[in-house]
C-alpha cells in the first residue's frame, strides 16, 4: 500500500492520538490472536518441552517484530531496517514450522499469516492485494502438502485454516491502514484550505493596493523624469511638473490610507461573514448567531474592534488549532454588547486555541478595547477555547 504524507507532528490536529489508536488496534490484534491461539499449545504438558519453548520464543519475537514494523508503517516510514524484516519473517516461519512439524494444523499458519499481512502494508495497493492473494494460495498449499505427506486424515482442516488466517488478517489490516491514510490526507487538505483562504485574502488586498497605486506611481515616475530634464532648460515647467507630482503623491497617500483603513475597519458583519466562509473552507463547522440590530447600533470604534477580534480569533483557529466546530455569537450585554467566539480546538500545553503562550495578538486587542471602555478575555477548558469581548453601546 502506497505511503501517505509523513506525519511527524500533527500540529494539534489529533492525528497523533489517532495514529496511536490504530497502532494499538493492529498490534493488539496480532498479539491477542497469537497469544490465545498458540498459548494453549505452548502450555500443553503433552507437547515436548523443547518444542513448546521454541514455539513460545518464536511467537513472542514475531509479535515484537510485527509491532515494530507496524510502528514504522504508521509513521509512513519504509521498512528500511533489513534485519527487522528478516527477523520477523524468520521467526514467524519458525513459529509456524514447529507446530506444523508436530502435526498441529490449527495454529501453525497464524504467525506467518499475521507477518505477511503486516509486510504487505509497505507495498503499493495493487501489489499488496496480489501478495495477499499469493499467500492465500501458498499457505493452504503448504498445509495440504504436509497433511498428505504425514497422513493427516483431516486434510480439509489443513487447507482451510491457513486460508482463513490470511483472509482474517490481511483485509482488516489493510483497511485500517487505508483509514489512517485517508484521515491524514483529509487533515492535510483541511490545513491547506485554511492556508489558501488566508492567502486569498492577502492576494485580494495586494490586488486592491496594486490597482490604486499602479497608475499613480507610473505617472509620478514619468513626471519626475520630465521635471529632471526641464530643470535647467525650463525651470518654470519643471516646477509645474513637480507640483503635479506632489499632488499625485498626496492623492496616492490618501487613497492608500483609505484602503488600509477600510481593510482594518471593515464592518463587523463582513468580518463574521468572512470568518464563516474561511473556517468552513478549512473544514470547521461554524454557527453564527448575530443580533444584526445590535451590531448596527454600536459606535464605529467598538464595532471595528469587535471585527478585529473576530479576525484575530479566526486566524488563530486556522493557524494553530485542531477545531472541528466553532461558534460566533453577538448578544446584548448590560453595558452594550458581548461577542463570544467559541471553538473546540484548544491544545494542551498552550494558552488558548493554539495561540502562542505570549498571546500578543489578543493582548494587543485587549489593550485597545480597554482604551474604549471594553474588555477582552480568553480561557480554555479541556478542548474548548472561548474568546469574549465586551464593548459599551
């Protein structure tokens, strides 16, 4: 099965926990099945002690090797440790050969089938299924030949038991690894969607700035060049050109300030709508509950600051959290209005929804809100992170 994106650090998305769960599920299945199936035979006093000890050692080593290989597979690492692959194959073959030689056709195929199912995880999908198909033929054939050679009366049992082990282990393990790969890719897509949404907003601002400044700067450059040429031959015309340059520069400065102020002081409604769109694109389910009349009644300065709070909280969710749900609520407060932004993506050992512990963005906004009689606070509780901003009406 082809490897997916390497995930060394899940960035708080929960993939590390899911990877551990999948590993425990796969490794635990191998350990439990081998332990229960082979354990009774290993502890049977009627079996020679030497065979029991050798089978027990081989089975235990097979479990350890499979666990180590599964760990590498769950980290999307190739089984480059040759001795590990060799040891796993050799000990699993021994764990099957000893019971088979002793005439136990019920348990001999479990260790080889489990090891084959682990090793094919490192192959591309088609080759993995082809290898399982080959094992589905080879192991029953070995059982059949051995049963016929030793005079085993229950030949059917010697054939169908190995086939059952391959069918039981192979598809289940490949299916769980496939689920892990799909989850990792979906998380990558979610993170990429958030980054693209932020990049799209930056490109929009850059395009607006270019549209405003491009013409002004081009004309300023041409008139400045003309003024330089006329400086000695016709000082009056040169001065006239420079006055026009001064006027153009002033126009460009005013329009640039207007653009920046419009970007910084966009309406609260627009910020909430943009946050909902951007978070939805990043795979976060958003619930917006906004009192439109209340938002419209707020003075310009508090309303602008609440918009910045929405923007900052949204940026933190996109960049740092593993949120799947978020809520943006604007409701009346005793003194004016209260904005509450809640998400379920808080990360342990961090303050807030992934905001770095210094929290400079929120701290700066808290100071600005305090200057206009408002208040900004944030708190985390388990996986929830809540930003609360209050302003006076």
